[in-house]
C-alpha cells in the first residue's frame, strides 16, 4: 500500500477565486507525464481552482508537485 499526502492552500482571504461559502468552484488536475513530448518538465502534477463563472477564462494554480517513480 502506498500513501501519498499533498497539500495546497485555497485562496481564502482575497481575490476573484477566494473560497466563499455557497459558491461553486471548478477544480482541475494536470500531469505532464513521465516522458512529455513537448518542452514540459517531466513528472509535474498541478492543481487548479476557479470560481464557476462563465466570465472566467483562466484557472488559478493552487499547487504543483514533482512526482518521482520509486
């Protein structure tokens, strides 16, 4: 069994994506893979968070983690 702990801070104090009770948010995760075919760094896991609003065009990066194979 493998246990992985990852933590990131939600924007809770200010800004357009601050956490507000009663609002809906979109959360996304990307992974560059172990052998990316572009110029991305291998093994990067990124978490994004955005207020669910039709006028929003970009997600805010919450945290990134470098993943390694063991």
